[in-house]
């Protein structure tokens, strides 16, 4: 019976050490850093801008970039500041982008040093449902 307790104890310790190792990082779970897939800058107060959400403060604020491209692969938005949202306008102007699908490329590093690069589409809607 003592051997069984020893094996169980060693197994639990091994599991805890593995689960808490440096290679395991909450930022590897992409659901902890939220990148919206649509927004509607129509002034109704609901999803009026596209902004990366980092509710657990996992991202190193000095190691962040977000780019938005149109369907012609032309850069329409760039920020190195995670707190700066895309308002659906062309780079640093008030010229509104058209309704449609845009491509995003977001690169960031966690506070533990793990780098991530995520891409995808975001839909900009100017029409009220």
C-alpha cells in the first residue's frame, strides 16, 4: 500500500510541475486574447470600434502591433498601441472605409516572452441591422 501512495504522490507532483512550467503560458490559449471578427462603427455604442481585448493583461504593451488590410492588400490601419482602436477609417484620417471584409495581422509577446502572430478576417458593417 505504501508503494501505491508513493507512486500517486510522485504522479501528482510531476503533474503540478508540468502544469506550472514556463512553457505553459496562458497566452497560448488564444481565447485569453480576444480579437473581434466584426464591428459596426455606427455610433450606437455597441461594437463601434475594432480593438484587441486583453482581459488578463497577458500582452507586453511594448511588444504589440496590429495591422488591417483591405481586399486589395493595401494597409488601412496600423497601431503599435494596444489601447488604440480601429474606428473603420483609413490610416490616421477621417475617410471612412467601405462595408466589407478586411484582413488583420496581429503580433504580440506575452509578459513571459512567448511571441504570437495571429491573422484572420474582420467584417466592417456600416448598415444597421
